[in-house]
C-alpha cells in the first residue's frame, strides 16, 4: 500500500515556464514533507521541505504548497531551467522517530 | 565536512555470494536509513538505525538481509546468498536527529549487480 503517490511518471515543460509536480499521501499522521531531486547515478539531494502547520514554503525558484484537507502537495519551479531536468521524489515522515517514505518519483524534462 | 559516504560504488557478486555495503554518515549524524531503488521504481525504505539500535526494519526482507550500525565504524547492510532480484541501487541516508524537521542527506549509492 503506497502511502506517498506521485501519479505522473514524467513531465515535460518548456524552459522558462512553470513546472508543477504533484504528490498525494494517504497517512494523516504525516506531519513533515520533503522534496528531493535526483540525477542519474547520483544520490537524491534535498530540495525543500514543509511542515504540516504551514501551507506554503518558498526558497528561490522553488515553492512547495500543502493542502492538508486534500492530502496533497505540489512543488512549483519557476522559471524552469535546463538543469532542473531530473527525477523529483516527494517524501513524508511522521513526528518523533520515524522513517521517511518516498513516492516513486516524477521525471521532469525541461525542453529548450 | 564530508557528506554521506558509501562504498563500494559498484559491487558485482555471483549468485549465492555475500554482499556487504558500507555507509559512513555525515559527521555528528547518529541516524541512518537504508533505501533500495529497483529500475524504474522509487526509493523503498528498508531499515532505520540509530547507533547500536535498529529502530525500524519493516522494509527489510526477513531472510538473508541484515543491517547494523555499531558504536564505532560505518553502518553495514549485509545481504547473504544474493539472488538476481537483489540487483539494485542501495542508498544510505543520515540525519542529525530522527524527528520531523530534520532532513536526511543521501550518499551516492552502491549499485549491486548479481550475475
């Protein structure tokens, strides 16, 4: 049973436009959400996170939105750049000592 | 401050051999997580350890797989009697604490190929 779902395996966006990556979760006990970026043959790198007490967190070109009632979060990248082409993983964890659960990832292609 | 170090980067084993994957967490980190990524799949949680303790091993197969994080030295993921289906990328991550708000930092992974 997948607790973190990324339903779009891939996404193509024109350079300069906004990229929106979506993520849904089923476990209402999750209270911290993270996005990781992964290039081929490398480990995932942390990108941005959000606590469940917030609905938005922004860091430069990256903004994460959280809709707790819908159990949905999204990552917005604007403007999209060629170096943003990678696999993006949505992840979630509960409070206290708990593992981080990952979605299957969305492969983002930034088109020239 | 070095990041999470995993070795070897690539490991080839014949069916039936043992595979040992090592992970040195970031300096000061006492929480280690192991994940497995199969081709075209996401990162599947395997085990979460703190120094000398296994906190959660719910994602680890009951047979042939074991993990440890001793007081001194790296964390080890051990796979006995490997089979072709064990071929995957194995990632280790570490965090400063285990509580929400502490992101985990990943190593570059060990790619295990069973022939």
